């Protein structure tokens, strides 16, 4: 048997090759792109709650987020309840909207994420999930405090393939569920009427540096459980040809999201976000960008026609940054139409109200809503935002809370509502002051 003798030069060459292999950097999608300006994206670049191993590789990252607000509704409803919003639930008082903390990791190709949440958002978003009453062994209180949770694995194929199962933030609707990531505090009506979380499994594929494609298998539309025996399908496509442009197309189909019904749901969402100016100067306007989000969806089957029950809308926002991105002004306008009240929020738990009367008089009644927002942000650093916002909304039917409120004659939930009607108005004005931080 021959002995193989390695010379010093051969050993050095092998070590050099091994070292080179060890230092090969993984392909990272959108690497080198500044995406912090995009509507619905986290603007954070500094992550202080990061734990690394002895080689400098990140093991896990801690996340802490909180936002609170004071909202002044010019109607001054006596029950202090702000209606028709997934963002603002109270008026004329200070409110903790969301307090959230958790951890994320992508260590050694593992994917792990657990983010918890507390605050008002659970009452105006998660508490409306009726699927937890489908059968036993589940409860909304078991799930509503989980903002996001996932387990999965990253495969080193192309620029990455992620396979995950859990509760995810929804990509349907441009804006983020986390309000500090959006250009405005109040969601656009397009986003307000679309889901903020999805429960199921997904595959994220990055065929190139500039493209992300996702496929979803879901329990349903903004639901932890399912309404029926079937699952929903969805897809999301993100294309970023440069750091100044983002193009998105999302689909949700085959969703049978009506109790004891085979009614089919379909939705399509697309958006363009474009940064059309970036200054090299330290003075004046530092950035300028716009976002356009369009949406169309319907349900059909079991006696319901898509032409009678659908939702369509659009939202356009323009944002200007000043003072090295420490200040920003965003102007936004959006409209939706919702024939048959498909996906419409109920303005009051009391059945006898002007909104229901208007619908009963014409079963094909369209709900049309327009909204404008002006938002001014003060951002001293990556972690804190102070926000000042004016908002105006108008509808073609009485839909927003008036002075008499929408709860009871004196505004308390335990007061009888016999022969009492909620006070609903066709328009609304508000001023909101909010503060948020994120680590």
C-alpha cells in the first residue's frame, strides 16, 4: 500500500482552499439595497438586541416595540369609541395600541420567530376572528397574544429558499400591521379591509438577487383556524430592480371563508413604491417617494354573485423627508367601494341603526368611502418616532360614530339599549398624536 506524502506547499494550498471555502459569502437577496424608505418596511438599521457567537455570527435578535396614541375625534362620541378602523379604537384618551416583544433567529439555517403582543390591537383585530369557535380545543385567548410565530429551515439554493410554518404577517395590502413601519398612522381603507395575519405554511423563494416569490397554504383570511374543511391558497411576488423601485403582486384564492358555506373568495393586490428623489446635500428635502396600492376582491357561490359582492379600492401616498431623514411629511388619499357590504366593518353592536336601515332599504346598497390623511413625523433616530396626523373620512351612508356614540345611551356596555339608536354620521374628522419605539 502506497503512502501519500503531502509536502508543505500542498498542505498550504489545501488550507488556503479550505479557508477560501469557509469565507465564501452566502448569496443574500436585495443585498446592498437601502429599503428602509419603503412604505410598510422597517426603517431600522441598528439592532442593539443582537446576540452573536464567538465567530461573530448572529445567534438571535431581540425585538421590542411599543406604540401609543391620543386621538381626538371632533364628534367627541360619549363612549370614547372610534369606529371603522383596525388602527385607532379609542378617542379623547391616551391608549396603548401595541406593546410587543420577542426573538428572531436564522442561526445555522434554522428559522425561528416568536413575537408576542398586548394592547388595544387585540380587541379591534384578533377578537373578531370567529374561527376559534369552530370545534373545540382552541380559544382566541390561546392565540391573540401571538403577533407572529414561525419555525422553518433555510436552504442554500439560488439566493435562498425558506420553508416555514406558523402565524405570519399578511402581504395582502401594502401597509404593515406594525404601524411604525408605515408612512401614516391610520391604515388606508384598502389595507383596513384586508387581512393583517395569516396562519399556515409558506415557501419563500429567491431565484435572483432582485426577486422574491412566495407560495402560501392557509387556514383562511385573517383567521387562526378555518371556517370549513378546505384550505386557502395564496402567492406573493416582490420585484426590486433597484433600491428605488418596488413592484408587488399578491393573490389569495380558493378561500372558503364563510361559516358552513362553499362560497369562494378571491383577492388580488398590487402596488408600486418609487423613490424619485434622493439628495446628496445636507439641506432641504433629503428624499421623496410615492406609493400606489390597488386592490380587487370578491366572493361568489351559494346564491352570491361576484358582481354583487366585491371590494375594490386604491390608495396613493406621497412622502417627503427633510433634515437628513429626521423629519417627514406624508399626504395620502384613498377610496374604496364595497357593494353588498362584502368585508364591511359593523359600526355598532346594536342591530337597530341607520347603517343597517340603509342597507335593508336596498340590499344592493354600495358602501363607498373616501379618506385623506396628512402625517408629520419626527424621527430623531432609528428607534423612535413622534407622529402628528390629521384624518378626514366620508361615506355615502351613515357609518362613523357621532356625539351619541355607538354603544349605549350613556356609553357603557352594561347599559340596556332598548329603543336606543347609535349615532352614526356620514363624515368624520380627527387629530392623532402618536409615539412609537423599536429596538
